[in-house]
């Protein structure tokens, strides 16, 4: 299971969610998820980091990344998170 989480945001369409895995060739896997913010028009969230977990709740944090120039999202905005994993 590949689960992606944005910062520590609960709800608003930005909570932990299942990503889609695809093969990019020998030893390469990409896990992708598009998040769309669903909060009211007056709320904004700055996305500072993303995490990759092995379970939909609890589980192990497999990877975490700080986001350079973090975007601020408001209702209706989307962000795509891609994790590329190379296995040698």
C-alpha cells in the first residue's frame, strides 16, 4: 500500500490518501496522488512537506520531503505529489 500525506492536515481534501503506483522501467516505481482542497473560501493552507506511508492509518513513515517554495492552497486548488523510487 502506498499512502501519501501532506503535512499534518486533517480534512479539507488534503488528508492521507492512497496513491497510484506505476512502473517507470526496471527498478523504478512512481507513486502519485492529486490532492484538491475542499475547505471554505476563506481558508488557506501552506503545504510544507509530504510523507509516504505504508498504511492508511498508523503504519510506518517510509519517506518524507520538505517542499521548497511551499505553495499556499485555497478552496478548489490542486497539488500533485509524485514519489519516484529507484531500486538497484
